């Protein structure tokens, strides 16, 4: 049995959900939310902090500072508490309340930006505040998940090899994109594997990751309002984009089967389902990465008033029966997401 003395020493690496029965398509979902930080961001946070410690960038007097929409902030809060560092997270008004409360419970300070800049939106305002803090106090150390190579190296060393061990005949890997740390780490690792793996990036509509104009995005986790500095499109075979309404439908459909996942996971599964519906999946081994679980989204994605106010009542319409299934499926469900 595992016995640990620090919280970041535990992470369940080898748990997958077989979604074939729910989706009508083969898909194995790698669950990354079973650790004390509750998300895949624990890996990047650990790698960035411990690499900075080895370089001497972080000392006992350092104040760790980072911009985060939520999950990385929780992971850094947990690690900072464990190691005795101070941590300040700069987030924005889209950050889930439960996430902010978790960071504060772990002893971190949270600054919430409510107004964006003219050219960079809320992310631009967050980054500007981080720069101001670092300029004002020499003890501040900005880990910079957006530019830090240790972000993608965490997944090169851990996430990709774990998937390869579990699925030696992997054909397609679906990865959600934000900073693109997970995408770049896994894509680089599989580029040199013994068999070709198609890397499909899943992005949110309204994200500028792949050059689209930025638009409204209310669900934190995936997407960015600018092109991520870590992104190298040479490693990406294809990108699919998912409307936030489809993210919500997918999350709620999974929850009706007992699987409560977060918004990032709903986006990835929706995008993967859309891709699989358009391709011949006979003999195909596809895997998707689920970044987090759903408890932090109870007051947003799983709160009907919040959903109706932002996306309208159609998102919550009851589902019509699907062929061969006594369960209900939403009439006209987007991209075949009636389970």
C-alpha cells in the first residue's frame, strides 16, 4: 500500500475509463484527477517547482507567483504549503469559486482580475499584474507556465510513457490544449515511439491557440486568448474545436452515468467523439486525457441557472431515446453526444 509524507508524492497514473458503451465508439479516458491537487496540473507544478529548486531560483525566502485559471493554482498551493513557501495566484473572474476557496484553504493568496486589457483580455491583465508584482518585490519568483519548458517536460517524462505502457498499440491520442504543456510533452514523446500515433489537439471555440480570433469563453481550463509560446504545431496532426454548450452536454451526460468530470474533460471527450464519428474506428485504439474531476464545477457546469443564463435552455433539454438504448438521449444532440 502507498505510504506518503508529502501530498505531491501520490498520483494515480494508470486509471482509465472505457467509454465505448456510453459513446458508441471506442475511447479510453485517462483519468488524471486522482491526486491531492485534483488535476493533471500536479505534474507540471511539481516539475516546475523542483526544477527551480535545483537551479537555485527558489530559496526559502521566495514568494511563488503564477497566473492560473484554477487547477495549476491549486496544485502550486498544495506544493507551496507542503514545502513551506508562500504562493500568490493571479486568476480572473471565470475561476470557479470552489477553486479559489481551495487555494485560500491551503494558505495561498488569490488576486482576482475582473477587467481585461484592450489587447490581451483577462489573461493579459493577469500577466500584467504578475509582472508588476515581480518588479515590485525581488522575492517574487514567477514560474511562468506559459513559457516554462518544465511544463511540457513533466508530461514527456510521466504522462506519455504511462499511456504507452497501458496501450502499446495506441493509434490516436486526444489532448486538450491551454498552455499546451500536456500536448507538447506527449506529442514529442510519441514522435519517437515504435509506431505512429496521431496527435489530435482539442480546443474550445473562442480560443486563439491555433490562430482563431479570441472570443467569449466562460469555462476555465482549456483554450487561451493568445497563441501559447510553448506550442509547436509541427507535432500536431489535427485540431478540433468544441463549443462550450457541447462541453456542458457532455459533462452532464457523463454525470448521468455516474462519472462527474470537469469542463476540460467534457471538452476533450466531446471533441474526441466528434472526430471518431467522422473516421473509421474499426480496430482503432484511441485514448483521451481527462485533466480533472467535476467537484469544482458544481456551481457552474452542473448548476442549471448558470448554464441557462449563459447558454440558453436548449443546453438542458431532455434527451430523446437513442437506438438500442432504453436511456434518454437529447433530440438533435450536437455531434452525436446523446449517450
